C-alpha cells in the first residue's frame, strides 16, 4: 500500500490555489493587489506581499472559497489567533447543497481541541509551530465546492491567513464526498456515553476521530470502549477494549505522543484547571465501511475504590470524519458561542 497515491502519473488536471492574494483562484491573477497608504509593501509596488491575510468580522461569515468543478481539494493551510479556535466554525458545501457536509469549530477540525494550540504530526492533519494548521484529506467534488468561516465572537479576528490548494479535472465515479461533524455532550452517571456520530444514512466509510476530553473526576478516565454500530445493528460488530486502546496507546498512556495514524498530543494538567486531553485516530489503512448507516459511541468510565467501573460525568467533544455518497442527512446546527467555549 502506498500513501503517495498516484503521484508518479501524469494527469489531465489543472493546479489552482486560493488565498488572500488570489481570492477566487483565477489563472495568473495572484499577487495583483495594489499597495496603498502605509502598508509594508508601499516601497516595493505591485506583485509583492500586499494582501497576505484577511479579517474575520465580528458575528459574521466569510466565504473563503467558491470553486466550479469537477475537481479535488488537496491541501488546506490556515493560521490565526488561538482565540478563534473555539469561536469560529468551518463549513464545507459540495455541489450546491443546502446543508454543509463539514461543520466543526476551526481548531477541532484541525485536531486542536479545547481552544488550545499544540503540535500534531499525523498523516491527514498536521499542526506545526506556531499554530500552522494543515489538512491533507482529499475532497473531491463534481459541480462545486464552497468553504466558509463563521465568527461567533463579538470581536473581529485580524490576520487570518489561509491557502486552499486544489486541482481541476474529472473524478472517478466511485469517489465519495468528505464529511466531518462536531459533537459535544456531558455524560451522566445514568448514561456515561458520548455519541461521536449518528443519523448518517447512505453508503460510505468512516475514516477518523478527534476527541477533546475534559476530565471532571479524579483518577483514570479512559476505561470506556468505542463502539461502531453498522447498518442498523443493535449490538456492535466492531468494539474496542478501551479508550486509550482505540487511540493507539495502552495502560493509561502515561505520556503524550503523535504518530501518522493515532496520537495523544495533549495532556494538560495546570494548577487551578481541570485535566484536559486531546486525541486522534485515523482509519486510513483500516476504513470502516457501511452500506446504509453508521453510529459511533464512546463510554466514559473510570474506577471505584472497590475495583468496579465508575460511570463518569465528563465533558467530551469530538469530530467524526467520513466519506459517503450524497445526499447526506442534515446534521447542521445553529451554535452559540457558549456552546463552543472550553471549560
């Protein structure tokens, strides 16, 4: 199996890129902003670094990209103040659809949970010093692609840098569409379970999970299992043996790590704060196929002193990533800033 794909093959495709210097990706239209006033390029003139970033207005939406297909988004790079990680929502729309195929807080989508900045060294997502977000999930579309960012904050975010690299060209009939959905819940003693994904109908495959876990109890927090319910089954065929096991670790982790397909890059234990954890798991060599539906859950379990499992009341937020044929079920939601902020 090669993770370089078909990089050696010559293809009938056109490479394009959208950024603040070329907002619509037009051919030969990059770096044409005129320097004005007191800007740092005023002595250099046209063709230099004049408009490298934009502003996200308070309580407003910005369309980052609108692309006519067919084509495939190959790489997305973004950097902005970390205060935007849980104050801004990313949404992706394919083929003029009304509800988004991707909806998640900016930071969580790129693997940085709790609104915190930390490095990630994985295959489809990487976060590099200092806060350079990179996404390499291939995102094919047949008619159109549209990407927007909504700022829920009452303050604008200046210096929002972005680049969206894509190719224009036919895609295969078997290519499915990329999806991602953020969910947050507070588990209870009566039902210590967080739903990572549900309400999905169609044919596709599950490819990854990001989790931000706020620990509200003492001791070990990750004894619960991750379960995949495929095609309407009541009992799961795919059932892991523990939370740290699913995310590629063992025996309560003990330290952080970041690897190509799984990682535990965040373990934050500061005085005056609750413990917070950030994890990811990519099903790239082992996608989980479904033909009609999928439901994914994780249990929140610790230990009582008598050696029995303790149901935990933890604050858990996850992003589920999957590919499927359209149309998809509408999972979009109108969020308030309070629903996104970390504890």
